[in-house]
């Protein structure tokens, strides 16, 4: 049984979207049109200030070619909004990962959300089962059971 979504591509550009883009470009200034020709990669890093303490934001950016860049976004980034801010990164190379506060230098409420792409939280998902160990009460009960067991006759 086939339906519309078997062949529907949600990322395909539809005719009405093409027309809307043409209309948008017509309304741009010459300087804005020139910006559309900019080469490179653009990334937006969204930050939240949960604790209310305004601090610089250290970043470590790893590129696809293996090189790394360490930078610090100054505390002035929070001047217009002390709770949420976005930072635009324009790079010539493609980014593989971004780590906020790689050296644990700033006050952070939740360090598990400092990585893009997200890293697996071992407490939530384990690749291997941890070995089970018995507590002292379980060990004492096991010892009692072993002491009370009667040996079975060898004939049976």
C-alpha cells in the first residue's frame, strides 16, 4: 500500500519556496546581495545563562581535517540579554565538533550539555553491564544457606 509520503521529500525545494526566495532577493540591498555570495561555513551556537553569572565563554572547535581552534567569547556577549544569546561562527573549514568550556574554567550548572554533537552519558546508556556485587546482608544470607544445606546422598 503506497501513499503520498512514500515519494515525498521533505527537503525538496517546492515551486512556492523558489518564488518566495526570488521575491526576498529582489527586496535586498546591493550590499545584502553581495553577502549571499560569501563562501565558507556558518554555524550558530545558542547559549543560555542558567545561573545568572555573566562570564566569558571558552570554546574549542574541532574541524573535519583534525585541526582545532580554541577561542573565548568575551563576557560582553551577554550585554543585551543576560539569559539567552546566539553567536554566529563563520569558518572556512567544516566543523566536526564544538566543546564549550573544555578546561572547566567557568561556573556551569550542567556540564553534560557542553558538546556538539552531544556525547553519550554513560550513566544513562552503558555499553557493558557493570558487574553485580552483593551487599554484606546478601553475602551473610548466602553463607547461612550454605551452612544449612544437608549433603545429598551419593546414591540418588
